[in-house]
């Protein structure tokens, strides 16, 4: 009985790494993003700091202002994964209307536009699909959270956006493949003289980690050992 119990413990231990667990849970200030080697600013002069916030002035329309690597390739399986980003921003006027989003290593993306004026529109788009939901205006000037999320289950990626008291979701035509890595991006969709501040960014990734080869070996040994114990008890 003791041998069988030990075998069961070994089997459970080697299976644990295969269960869904938090892969990433990081919070960055604007200053930490600016100083990070994982951040780049492809289509804008490097933004400045306003205290510890990342400050954008006169952003270029429809160009990527920030590309921030948040997940390396080979860390997590695509199936059963959920990515959530909570962006805390400050805005004086409603003309910036930025888009936030995720893009995987193969170039598939899911974008979320927040227009905090004219009723506070929120849009989700990806691979030719789009959804626009009218949210309550968060009020300007103001500081508020924008929550973006993408989950993949059964081969289907569902994108969701929450802003103020509203939310919306959309099934994407092409799922994000987290196995190829993931970046968070910011796209400018307006260009007035009002600064737009990213105060903080919290990113969480939950899913099934890709096991190391040694994990598979341990699993095989555990299964063989369990089978050996069962056969021995039958004798």
C-alpha cells in the first residue's frame, strides 16, 4: 500500500506542471516601460516622462507608438490561455482615441479602440472583424482603467474590452497563438496637443506552460512505475 501511495504521489507531482497556472503577472509604471529593453517606440520620438507616467504628445495617426514584449515564445500553450491587460491612463481631451492590443509572434493581432468622447465608444477588431459598443463616457479630464482580454478555448479566441461601466466581446477569426510569443501595442488615432499618459500597465497570462523535455520523461517514468506497482500487487 505504501509503495502504491508513493507511486501516486510521483504521478501527481509530475502532472502538476501540465495544469493551467499563472505564467505572467507583472505591473509596470510608465517609467519602467520606458526603461525596459523589451519596449520599442517604432513610429514616434521616444515619449517623455510625466512623473512616473509615460507621456505621449501629438501622436501620429494609425502608427504604432509602443511595442512591448510581454511573453516569450515557447512559454505557454495557446489552447486554454487567457491574456489580460489593465491599462491605467490619464487624458485631458477626447481627441486621441488610441487603440491598444496584442500581437503574437506570427503577426496575428487583436486591437481595442477606446474613444472617450461622443458617448465613450469602445471598439474591438481583428482580422477583418469588428464590434463597436457604446459605453458610458468616463469623463474628461480624468484617470481611468481600460481592461483588455483575449482567451483561447476550443480553437476560438474571444476578445473583450471593459471601459467605464461598459463592456463588449468578439470572437476573432484567427486565434492568437501564444506559443509564438506576445507583445502589447499602442496605436495613435488622433493628434491634438493634449498629452496622453500611461500611468501603469498590469499584464497577466494564465495558461498551460509548455513542459520541458525532462517533465515528459518524469511523467513517463511515473506512469511506468505506477503500472509496475499495480502488476506487482496483482501477483
